[in-house]
C-alpha cells in the first residue's frame, strides 16, 4: 500500500508497524489534522489484568495522545456480560457483575502508566464504562431503533462468525448480539463525546465496520476504523503467552523481574519489530538494534526489556530487574526477585520429589516433562547439574532456599515457610 500520511498519528502507525487496515486513510488523515479528535479502544473485563497481547492496543492509545489527540479507554462492564465470540472456538464463561467490577478495578491500574488522565490539556484521556449506557437499555426499543439496521445475512458473512459456523460449532444468540452491542458503543461514543475512531486488533474488523455503518445510518456521521495486526512471535506463538502462562501486566500477577525477563528472552528475529511496537526509541535505532547479530543482539534485548519495563513499572523496577538478571546469569547468584515457591510444612510432609518441585515452581508442565528435562541435562539445582529424578527434598534440604533452573533462562527459588 502506497499512502503518504498527513497526520502525525497515521505516520507513526505506518512506520512503526501498527497498521493492519483502515476504513478510510485519507478521510481519517483529514479529520486528524483539523483539530483534537477522540478515539477509543474497548477492553472487556474477562480477567483481573490485561496481558502482553493487549499492549499493542495500549501503545496505540499512548501514541494517539502523544500526537495531540484524545484517547478513550472503554471498559466493557456491559459487553463482558455477553462475551466476544470473534474467532473463538467456544463460548466464554459468563461472569457476574461483582466479578466484572473486580476485574475492571484490576485492569484500570495499568492504563495510567501509559496514558495521561490528569492533564488539563484538551487531549486529556477519558476512562469510560459501557455499562453506563448498555445496562439500562429497553429491549423492545433497542430492537426497534437499533436492531433494524443490522442484516443477519451480512453478520453471518463476517469471517469471525463464519469461521465458527464452518467448524459446526454452535454460536449462541447471546454471543451473536455482541457485535450489535459493540456497534452501539461506537454510536454512543460518537453521540456523547464526538469520538471519530475505533481501534483494535484485526479480529475486531467486523465489529468496527458494524459500528461505522450503524452511526452513519442513525446519526448520518462519518467515523473511522483502524486495526493492528494480530501478533505472533517469529516462531508462530501467540503474543502474550510464555512457557509458564499469560504474561500479565499487573505487577501482583507477574513481577517486574518476570516481565523484564519475558522481553529479554525475545527471539532474535523479533527484536527490531518489538522495539518499534513496544518502545518509543526512534525507528532508525530500532532498525539498527534489530539488525545486530551474534552476541550483540543480546545487548539489544536488554535495551528492549529495559524500555518496555520502564514504561509499565518505572525506571527503578527496570534497573532492579536488569541487576537481578546479571546476578543470576553472569554470577550464578540468587536474586531476590526470582519467582519463588514457598512450601509449608504440610506441603512438604515427609518430603517432596524434585520432579514435583519443578512442576510446582512452574519450570515444567508435568511430571513427565520434568523427568525429560532432567534426563536431557536441562535441569540444575543451585547451578549444579540435576541428574537424579528420584531426589527428595526434605526440611533439612530446605533449611535455606534452593535455586532450581530449567535451561539457561528460567529459574525459581524453592523455600520453606518461616
């Protein structure tokens, strides 16, 4: 695609690799150079924290504000009660209102690290909750005033729905309503706040287009959609997942050290791309660092880890994580911020096998996986090769913490409570 953007925001999106598609590049560009404009991204409250998979959207909102516009973070207090079926193989478990509100409280903690809600400038960010307008809807009025604008034939043709039906997996009427509710969000945000743009991952394209069409039909207003690519790492894994589960953004669910370590372990081929997406280093510097080879690429990975961790947790946390990593990996020491498995006397009983300890510490997925790790010389105890899969840990062995390792990069402490 050859398009030369006029607005700073679209230029940043294109040169840093955020852009998958846009409903109208020229129209959006013209709107963005004509004054401060609001844009939103919606976040459903399905967990107490967002994970790294959502970070690309958060960075899009951050750049939107940095280029002079007003970001809106929309919490899905209403839509979470339905659940987005887009490209899912099954229906999401339904959460009650208390759980949803609890999750929203957890999710909100992250945004203020990236987006300014306190500034007196015209582009002060807004945090809203779609329960504000969805919870009070009258069903018959909604069907008559909004539902009549939707073609079931068209909705069934969207890839997000079609892929589910093609696999002969059921799509409940509840889920089918999700795209109507998300479209209604865009309409309400345009009506109430003059919001002209919805952004999201490319899996949201159908939902976004529905909102644009509904707003045109009801309010006769022109609005826009912009999507980012659904990221996978160069080895094909879904972004936001690691060997030990989701990479959460909230510190209490994943420590700053573990978060730093996730980025430090980035595959060589992904370094340049991730620097552009997840840091604010100049594009030329991202390209230079990403092109390094051999041992030099490791220095680029440390820069990536420091920059991303600084944005989320602050410079002190990033520096502490780097220092801990240096202690663990270069000196073979035991850092205070390593993930720790604390066992009670009841947990330990007469003793715990080293295989169980590796699984409980998150270094192996199963007993079979732990035994394979040991047999292939991939496990260490206090930096010494672990060769005995039958080793038992008792209170005496845990009189001081021990360090377990799986490979060169994954470590954990095991200690006895008290």
